[in-house]
C-alpha cells in the first residue's frame, strides 16, 4: 500500500472509531493509538524519509492535513463528550428545592410560664415587685400566721402533704399531720415572709408552684401554679382591690368580659370574695362551659384580715391592704377552652406547640 493510501486508511479508521468512542476514556485511547509515540499516524509519518523528493511535498501536505483533521475531530468529539458528561452530572446531582424541608422542633416556652410571665408583666407595669418563696414551708407560714384556726380542715393530711420534720433528733418521727413541715398548699405564705421582711408600703405578687394531695383529673392537679398578690399601704380600700383585679381580668381575658364579686370566706381576708369573669363561650347566656351560670370563677381575694397584720407586727390601725390568689392553670383552661387540666402536664408537643 502506498503511503498516501495508508494515510487515507488511518484517517478513515480514526473517523470511524471516533464516532464510536462513547466516553472520554475511549477517546483518549483512540488519540494514543493514532497520534501517540507508537500511534499509527506517527508510524506512517516515519515512512516519509523513504519518499522520493518529488513525492515528498504532496504526501507531506496530505499527512499534515490528515493529522490536523484528526486533531480537530478529536477536539470536537471531546467537547461533545465533556458536555454530555456535565449534563449527566447535573442530572444526577439535582436537588429539588421545592421539596418541603423536615420541620425542626425548636421548643417554645410552656403555656403556664407564658401566662405567668404575662401576669407578672401586668403587675410590674403597676409598680409591683415579684417575690419568691420556698416550696417547703412550716405550718406557721402556710396556715397559722394566715389566721387559719388549728382545726381548719385544710390543715388535715387529706388536704396537705406533710413532710417528716427536720427535728435535730432523727429518732423522732412524725405521723402525717403531726409534723409542721409541709409542701405549701398555697402561695399565701409568701405574704407572711414579705411582711416580715419589708415595711409597708408593699405592692407585690408571688408566682409559684403549690401542692395538694388531689388525684389528677380533668379539674384537679396535685401540683399547680398560683400567683399571689398583696398590697399593704395607708388608706387601701375594697375599691382599690376591685379596680386592680378588674384591670387584671381585662388584660387577661379582654375588655368585653364582665366581672362579678361573690362574697366568700378565706381565713386571711375579711371581707373575702371570689371573682367570676363572664363566660367567653356564651357571653353570659349560659352554656355547658360555664355550667349554665354565665360566669367562670377565676380567683379569690379580700381585704387583709387585721389578725394577719398582728401576726407580722404591722399596725392594723394605720395600714390596710388587699390580697388575692389566682390559679394559672385555670386561667389557661378558661382562655383556651381546655377540657382537661392534665393536658398541661403531660408534655405532649402536639398540644404545647399550639401556643
Ligand atoms: N390561697 C387561696 C387558695 O389557695 C387563694 C387566695 C384567696 C389567696 C384569697 C388570697 C386571697 O391571697 O386573698 O385557694
């Protein structure tokens, strides 16, 4: 075969194999097989030396053409395969940004703490201080200094969790009800601590956990949250109590809700009252939520009994005051129509995340 034919055959074969090269690797193999050191075109070019001087220019020209055509074709096929490889990679790596993400659960403040802080803010706005007190109390703070008589039923072990007394003699043990160390049943004892430690004028609230030996059901919890309030100053009257608590209920439940004050009894206040707010479901018409009364009880209150002032050494001739206690779980239940107080205790995120 003449060298010219050989060059044409190389060109033809290279062109054929080129279009068959399916990927970049196959293309590179082809390039080496044709143009590499031991490639077919390289070998053919070496035969140029044997040509006669007449043949050399035409064959030389042909060889250069073949080489540059093969180079061009290789480059074009490479560009094609590069493009194809890129398209394949893009398709494989595709992220569908329209897919909804997985929800991250960032905790929220518990509903009870939200309401507690809301009520704290209302009273801080009125110039009150926020006090704290111990969960473990003595009967003096929880009952006696609050004017509860010795035989008051709330002192019984049925209504109060008693703890073993911290008596220095460890041999001595107390039956429930004999010990005077207990889990506070109300935040009212903080009134006594505050009046022992501060001189009037006193404007304070005390939010906190309280404990009672009740079985948890839809309306009772053995552990719940109260907010106590106490005002002691000169010339404080029931009108101050009413103005303050009406402000509180309007802030919590809205301006369209009415209040009513029902006479009641608490050992530490005289006179005492329970405060009802008009039912938000039926607006006073009567419905199942308010047991057909049109009203919902929300707190207890009254004018501080002069006996309480005597216990803590405040002159009842000079000072008067009012006090109140509100249940935070009850506020939550009334505001959000909760059918069962236990929903607040079970930690079910599907419920708690709604607030
Ligand atoms: N301590 C009362 C209770 O647990 C609530 C209460 C009522 C507190 C009247 C008060 C008050 O300060 O004046 O039921």
